[in-house]
C-alpha cells in the first residue's frame, strides 16, 4: 500500500499498520541473524595503514 493512500476505516488501518510492523520486524531479525552468523574476524575487511 502506498503512503499517499489513506484508509478511512480505523480498524483496517490498525491491521495494516500491524502487518507493516511485523514485516519490518521479520526483515530486521533476518538481517541480524545473517550478521550474527558471519565468521568472526571481519572476513573481507582490510585495514589501511
């Protein structure tokens, strides 16, 4: 749903808001899990100096 569109029914708006938050939370947790699963030592990073 585009942000330019408004939902006139408050109940429907609340459900949609909850759905959006749940999707964002799932994406955040998946990204965090991928970050935590990386090997220690910063593989792929190089130090300059």
